[in-house]
C-alpha cells in the first residue's frame, strides 16, 4: 500500500473498527489529521497508522503510571 494513499471516512472507520461519525469527531478534535477534497473528507493512510501507534503508546504509558500509584 502506497504511504501517500488517502482514505475516506468509511475506510478509516473500518480500519479502526469505529463508526464513521467517530472518525469525523477525531478529525474535528485534531486527533487525526484530515482534509477536504471538494466536500469529501480524506485522511492519509500514514496519518491513520501514526494515530494507531500514538494510541498504543498512550495506553502503555497510562498502564505504567497507574501501576506506580
């Protein structure tokens, strides 16, 4: 898969196993970079992969912090 490939909201939702509306919310909150092409939201595949990795890191550090409390 080309790293420059862009996905629509439904494709991102399927990859992340979330709803399309949640994808729109992630973009609106700035947690997932997105851009419009005409009226359609597009998200780069590389940004989706980076979001996934950031969530793994956040979860890991949360577990570490809570175990030291």
